C-alpha cells in the first residue's frame, strides 16, 4: 500500500511535468503549491487515517 | 608445583580481568549505541516539532482566516471509553489535546471543559495523572476566559507530559500522542479547506505537511517494535 508521502511525491512529479504545481525556493524555505486534485486526495487520505484512529 | 599453581592462578585472574574488561567495554558500547539512538530520536522529534505547526498555530490560522468553530470537526468526547489499547489511548490523547486547543482558540468554554475532561481522563488511563492533575485543571478553569493564558498552560502541560514519558522510557507513547495531535490538527485544517477552497494560506500550510510526514514516519519507524507503532506505520 502506498503511503500518503509516496502519493504526494508521485502526484507532485506528475503535476510538475504538467505545470500544475509550482515549487519555489525562498532562502531555505520551500513553498509548494498543490494542485486541486492532489489536495482533494490528501483531504480524503487524512480523513481516512483520522477515522482509523478515532473509530 | 607451588610456583606452577601460583602462575596458573595469576593467569586465571588476569584472564578473568580481561573478560570483565571485555564485558565492561561491551556495556559501554551498548550504552553509547543506546545514547546515539536516543539522540537520533530527539533530533527527529525536534525536526517534527520544528516543522509541524502546533495545533495552536494551525487553529490560529483558521481563526485569522475568519473561520467559525465547527462542532462536527473534533472527536466525540463520549468515545473516550472505547479506547483500551496503548495505541488507542496514546493516539487519542493527542487527538483530544488538539481538540482542546481548537475549542480554546475559538473561546468555546463548554467544549473546552469537555475536552479538558477527556484529556484528564485519558491521562489517568495512560498513568500520567501526575501531569494532568488537579492543579492543571484548576489553572485552566481559572483562566477559562483568558484564551492566551489557557493556550500557554495547555502547551506547557503537553511539553511536561513529553518530558515525563521520556524520563519513564515510554517514548512510544510520546510518539503516539504526537502522531494523534498532528493528524487531528491536519484533519481540522483539511476539513476547513474543503469548505473554504479559496483560503490559500491554509492550503499552503497543508502542502508543507509533506515534510512533516516524512519526519513523522521516521519517528514512528524508530519506535516501530513498540506497542501500536507497527499499525500506525503501515497506515502512514
């Protein structure tokens, strides 16, 4: 099973190639803009893990 | 003959000293290795704490963004009796701690009282009632109308809890609480973004969690063989 981190990484790579995501280096701080699809995916995953914890 | 016996005795004595020295070196090596692991874990936790916005920080962003308190977001206080295993108790201690912060930041006194009861009750279940004691409860109740003081008390108490658990060599419980609190504040933030997709600050903050997740997985991995951690690692 893929972890959220793997999925974010993969989605980020796809998103970058499709110019849907933007990564900027500001000093040593990395700013990452998420695509809507990736964000929705993350929202869903977080909700699933949270359900596993509280239910 | 006597000389031979003395010589053998001396040899045996020296050999025994050598064995003791080897055993002693082995103990020192083990201690160094153990300290090294502890330092690595501390470094991971520091990275996580540095990178993960605390529940206070996350809910403060929500508050700044003009969000309203959503009663459905936090965990149900009535579920507290369902948590029986160490993993369930540790994780949900973190969850209720984040919910307590959420209620505090939004000045919800009734909810603050509910989640304070949950955290105190969970403290007893985890045998850390010396940290979540009557004195902490009284300090919180006395400051129920002073949001800033309450946040300071809550944060201080969770820091004390972490230090106490480390002292008791219960780092796995400490890791479970960190994971639970992180997931709950991320859950509240993502649910807010779901309702307010135009809020770029919160979206940005959520995107940054990618790095926190990496550190968190490292922390969970280092405590993987302890109660409850294997399951958590696979779900992360």
